[in-house]
């Protein structure tokens, strides 16, 4: 058997070729700059329309099953989206804006109360080691900076969200044609491929479509349920800014595993500065909501869609957050799931082509 037919040699050659390709792209990136700028300009409407496509496509199919024409079904879906936008902008957005304004205005008072609380606690403690006392003093002195950083995070988050919504003008056009002609894409590409490659491409497209649909639809339903439960719980314990904090928890829940912990931070802080006992109740509300979500809602809505280890999720989120900010946190998990699906597909296709003896490394 030739050495080039060995599995590990072929893998090494592929790795070298990929490295050379990446190196060539890095030294000729000026050639790809216009292409990158073009893709970046259309990325937001395509991604936004893609998300809405997977959320609304089940409704379109349901309407088609009721013998409603596809175009009419799409129009009905668009009317529903417009209705949701109207209700949100007229009834929810003003409350959120008012609560967010009051929250940012009250942050200096909350910081001052926190500093006094820490100082009083330190004055009543005689057995604190000097190292811990120095650490507490540093935290107290920088508490205002931490609060400003958190406000900066919220403003950056809102800025990215508004930047995403700015492309909303183009999203309806992309969404309309995705709903109308999305099912024609795979047959269109398949006609240019051989029979075997066309079958392989259809299987790959079906796997990617199933992965994205399961994740996006499931995560949307789960996040809405969690946001609703948090809002009800915050109202019961009379937590200030309940709607704003619940919406923040809803959005953070789109980030798997880490999102619930991020959403807990502002709610617990706000509750603590109102009343330390209220912070306990806020934690209890979030624990109950997450327990219901993880044990009842997610298993029935999503099942085991991604089957990712928590350590993998944390690693991906840390890397995406440092590279692409909040947008990276939202999209890194489905992007990783798609890449994983593609690699797994081609690996299985390659395995099927190998003779049984060649699958042995040695």
C-alpha cells in the first residue's frame, strides 16, 4: 500500500494545505477586503431574516396545510409580525425606556449605598486579615468604576441591538423571498452536481437545516417562557424595573449555559440595594424559573439538539465575546453547531469511501 493511501498521511496533507491556504489569504487580504466589506454590509439583514425565517416557517407550513396559498400565508405572517411590532412599540417600549432611564439615574445612589454598607461591615469586623481588608478596600474604591463599566456594557448592548434593528428595512425583503423560495435552493444547487454528490448535498442541507431550526425555534420558545416567568416572579416580589430586568433575562437566555448567570447579575444587584432580603427572593425566582426551564420546558421543546459539553460552551463563549462582543455571544453556538454538522457529514462521507482495511491507521 502506498504511503499516500494511509489515513494519517492524508490527514497531514490536508492540514498542511489548509495552513497554506490560510497563510496565502493572510498575505493577500487586501484582495478580499472589498468582498469582506460587501458581506459585512449584508450580513445583518441576512442573519436577521434567517432568524425570522426559522421562527415563522412552521406557521407558514401550518397555513399551507390548511390549503392557504403560500403567498397569502406569507402575507398573514407579515401582518402578525407588524402587529407584534406595533404592540411592542406602543405598550412595552415606553415602559422599558422609562424603567431603564430610572435605573441609570439611580446607579450612583446604589453605588453610594453599597459603599456605606461595605464600610459599616468592615468597621464591625475586628478579625479581617490585612490582605482581605486591602482587597475589600480596592473593590470599594473601584465600585463606581464597576458600575460605570456595567452601564457601558448595557449601552454597548443597546447600541449593537439598535444597529441590528437599523437593518430592519432590508430584513422584510430577505425574509419574504426566503419564505417564498427557500425550498428551491437545494434542488437548484443539486442540478449542477452528479447523482451521488447531489444526494450527499441534500443530506448535508437537511442536517444543517434541522440543526438551525431546532436550535433557533427551541431557544426562542424557551427564552420567551423564561422571560415571562421572570417577569411574573419579579412582580410578585415587587422588584423595581421588573419588565426591563425580565427582558434582559429573556435576551441573555439566548446564550446557552452562561446566559442565565449573566441575567442574574443586574436583578440581584437591584434587589440587594432595595433590601438584602429581596435579593434572596430574586435569586429564588431565577432558580425556580431555570429549574422549570431545564427540567420541563427545554427537554420537551429542544431535546438534545446540540449535545455540547458545558466546558465547550464556556470556551466558545469566552472566545466569541472577546472577538465579536455581544453579537458573537449570540451566534457562536449555532455557528459552531453548523460547522460541527458539516465536518461530521464530510467525515462520514469520507469513511464510506474508504476500504475497510484503509480505515486502520496502522
